[in-house]
């Protein structure tokens, strides 16, 4: 059994056996907060992210090393 499965099994067992209402409420809060978005994004931001993902999928991007190299060359000319 892998570590993830072991942890899940242990947690399920502990939750089932618990009678501590505060503990169970705290767990519920953790689960609820983990399901919410960490950052509220506007529809424009979400669309920009989607466009960027499509550009990456189509190969329309530059590697970081290439950009840094180009910038260094540009700065040498200044």
C-alpha cells in the first residue's frame, strides 16, 4: 500500500472513531477551505490564463534561458 493510501486509511479511521465535535468541525473547515479557490480571479484574468495555456500547448513560447540570453545581448548593445 502506498503512503497516500495509508494516510487516507488512517485519517478515515480516526475520523470515524472521533467524538470530539470541535476536532470534526476543524477538519470540516480544512476540507471546505481546500476546495475553495486560493485567489479570486476576474473573468478577464481567467481568460488570459486560458489563452496562455493554449499558446503553450501550441508551442508559442520562449524558454527562460533564451529570453535571458536575448536580454543580455540587447543590454550589451545599449
